C-alpha cells in the first residue's frame, strides 16, 4: 500500500495542483495524507483515492519536522512518498517509485523547476517538462551525498522511516531538518538511492539568501552543529556574515542584528 504525504501552510493553489497531478498518475496512490500547519483543514474535492487531513498547531514556528512525523504516523501505507506542497508529481512518479520500492533504502526523486506563470498555461499538466528547468545541482546525478538530500520529493518504507527516527522535532521552522534526517539515515546505515521519480516545483517568490527565515536558520544551524559537529547551510551563513547579521567563527554562531525590510526585499529572486 502506497501513501503520498504532504504538509501545507497557506499554499491552497499549489495543493490543488499537486492533487490534480496525483489524480492523473499512471499508478494512483492508495491514499493521500495532508497535514495543515497552523491552520484548519480544508475540504477536499472528490478524488479517485481517499484523502485524510490533519491539523497541527504550533504557531510560534512552522512545524515542518513535526508535521511530517504526524503524516507518517497516520499513514496506512507501508511505503511512504513525501511530496512538498509546491511539487506536482509527474504522471509516472508513483510508478517510478513503485518500481524501486525497497524495504531498506531512502529514495531520492528528481525535481525540475516550473517557470513563472507555467501553471496558468493551458493543459499545463501535460506540458510540465517543457515549462521547467532541471535542478542545477542534482540533475543527471546517479548518486548523491547525504548532504545533498532534500525533502521536496523522497520516499521510503515506513519501517525505514522509523529506523531513521523520523524528523527531529527539535528543529523549529525552516532549515536543516532534512539534512539532519539524511545524516541520521547515514548513521543508521540506510542507503541513499537516486530514482527517476520526477516532481515539478511550482514557482513562488523566494529569497536568496533567505533573510525571511534568518532566526530559524540560526537556531537550526546551532542545533545541527551540536549534533553533528558540522555546519549546514554554509552558503547562507557566509552570506549572512558578509551582511553583518551574524557572528560566526566556525564554533559559535549568533545573531547580531535583524535585517531591514529593504535588505530582505533586495534578496527576492527575480
């Protein structure tokens, strides 16, 4: 039994597109499990598979780790496919994962990025390959390191998820919880395998570096360093340091000041 799991905060249109993609899959999921973060559940359309919705309220932060764990606990399937709400599955994503089902491995799927306005195009679900560009870092790689794992599109058995320990709920909000998950997988000697299961990431405004998540990133980076004695998100930390926002000497990381609204908007990707 295959369960697709996604977590949501405000992205109603993105969720609708994800669901449309699932409904057109060559192999349908046995269920879809949705966790709404810091908001009530929404009514779902009639679909060719059951949908189970849950609400998780932890308003101080976006509870990404806790939401994924809640979805996994409530999934009825013995094989779990995690899709970010911004991802639309290709028609063969579930079939591609099903062909690679393993009781032991952590499976990492592919992601391509849809261009701005792509989901407004006529019949966009059948045109997503042409309306997108491959991930510039992982595209074409047959293997990836655990440090390159991400939670946008991955799968594993429920047994493997439990062996890894799920996501560490000590991470609050945005940043590093997925790298921590993969490091835990490596520690538990769970193989990381790339598979051709492709999802298409829907365009939305984003910031580089993500100054809008600065406090979460600092807190999560410190937690990660305490656990693994290495720093995650180093590119972002270096950028924050160059802007005079943090003090970071390789052993100690702390906030010096918050960015101004003008500084945040200057990092908005065009």
